[in-house]
């Protein structure tokens, strides 16, 4: 099963990330890639560079960022794992690295199952 993990920062420390943090993230990424679990990952630009498109009452509306939410979406990862629990384990390890190596950093992650065409097939 594929899972999309999105990371949001809720409180950014006043200091830049340490070399130890970046090394720990790289090591976890290498481990996840070697295991075959990690398919893709990237950072995301701030919401000020994005837009939101809504469909309401049949009308499309485009609104440029930044958005008023207090949390900023900062990155994503795509995992291919056997279960939701495995996706939660990889994500928890990533958040623990931040907790242990960047004092004051607070964040949250959404673990979302990616559904394919087979999930929408009509029953026989």
C-alpha cells in the first residue's frame, strides 16, 4: 500500500537546523530507500507561493497564498509499505529525529493512504 506523508511545522525555532539533524534525516532516508519503503520525498515552497482552487456551488474560485492557517506544510514523502502501522512507524521515527536534534521544533504529520484504480473497481 502507498502512503503519502505530509509534514507541517507548528512552531519553528529561531535557529537553523543543526548538522546533526540533517545527518540523522539523511541516514533515515537512506535506510528507508534501501528497504524499498521510501519512493519519493521533497520539500514544499511556502504557501505564499501557492494558490488554492475551490469548487463551491458549481463555481471555481482561485485564491493566491499565503493562507491564514497557523501551520505551514513543508514537505512530503511517499512510502510503499505493507500496512498503515509501518507508515506510522517511519513517520514517527522522522518526527523523533526532529524532537531529538532541533530544540523547540514542533510539528505534525498526516499519514494518508494513496488509493489506486483497484480501490474503486466495481464489485463483480
